[in-house]
């Protein structure tokens, strides 16, 4: 039995629910945070987790949720134009215990050191996302970039897991990773969402990933099989 307590911020989303499943299977005591309107999405987990409803960038909500936690898994999403991702990341950094492992999700588009070489398809997608965000204010890519900049600059025990394109499907196992997009092992640019969640949860116990921003890809994809 695992005596550690962790918090999942953004527990009701697709990634969040997979992380909940993996965490409970590993015996973690889990506190979940999700928006009030999404509480019903966690019906299957009722009685097995402590649920704190609220906006993930509400500092009081995060302060309560991460109290006493050994690790925090945060789904970083660039929703809206109110610095949602930045507010969420900052609150987690401010209120988690200094020794807690902090694992964040984001996409390949986040670069830690500017050494990533992006496929044309991703460059086009980001341009489109920026154009849409200017038009609709539904998402704000720069907010997720700023959130990660603050995480990278912090002295917390962080890992930023950079996801490739995602698909549904049964688990294939722990994704493989590389430090830079453009490395041949990542070429297939596809990961099962359930395995992305697995990587996030396993990172809690992997100190080699502290202060690393691994870009991941499914372990059964052609590029992973060719270059692992
Ligand atoms: N989708 C991809 O192809 C892809 C690729 C690479 C990396 N990623 C990364 O993977 C992570 C999860 O992404 P996902 O696509 O798999 O989605 P997801 O797990 O379904 O997560 C979406 C999250 O955003 C919340 N959310 C939705 N609308 C919102 C709003 N208007 N305001 C505030 N919160 C809102 C959801 O909460 P509710 O349950 O309350 O709606 C949920 O927690 C993200 O960090 C993303 O950057 C995704």
C-alpha cells in the first residue's frame, strides 16, 4: 500500500480521469480538483477520492487541495483569456510543499531551451491556434507558454511532460521520450492518452525527470520501435 497523498488538478478531463485511475491502482490517496460543473464526470470515482470543486486558478482552492500532498499532477490548459494556465501553475508552485513532486502536462509546442525542431504540421497547427485565439479568445497559447516559463524558472521539483498528438485506445505501455522535438525517436508524433497519463503518474517516482521537460511518444509507434 502506498502511503503517499497526491493531488490531480484538472481531474475531470480525459487526461485527468486516466491519471486518477493509474494513481488509485498504485495506492495513492488522491485529492482531485475540477470545475463545479464537471463534478458529475467523476461519479465513477465517488468514495475513492477527495474531491474539491472549483476553478483550478482559484488560489484558495489550490491551497486547500495541495495541502500535505507529496505530489501534484496538473493538467495545464490554455483556456480563456484570463491567464488560466498561468494562474493554475503559480498557485500550485506557491502552495505545494517545497519537497513535493510537481508534474505538469502540455504539448510539444512548449520549448524549454529553444532547441526543438518542429514538424511543419505542428507549426501550422500553432499558427491556426493563435489565429483562433485572437478571433475567439477561447484559448490563449501564450498563457500556457508563460505558465511553463515560470515553472522552468522555479526551484520547485518540477517535470513538464510535453505530449505529442494524442489518440484513444488501450494502453501500450510507458511512452518513450526525448529532450527535443525533432529527435528521430519522436517522429511518429502519437501517444495513447492513457499512456500519457501513465507517464505523468510514473514521473512522481522518477527523480531523474526532475527539472526535465520530456517530449513523449507512444512506445509502440514506428519511430519508438526504430530508435529506442
Ligand atoms: N489534445 C491533444 O491532442 C494534446 C496534445 C498534446 C498535449 N496535450 C496536453 O494534454 C493535456 C490534456 O489535454 P486533453 O486535450 O487531453 O484534454 P482533457 O484531458 O480533456 O483536459 C481538458 C481540461 O480542461 C478543462 N477545461 C475544459 N474547458 C475549460 C474551460 N472553458 N475552462 C477551464 N477549464 C476547462 C477540463 O475540465 P472539465 O472536465 O471541467 O471540462 C479538463 O480538465 C493538456 O495539458 C494539453 O496541453 C493535448
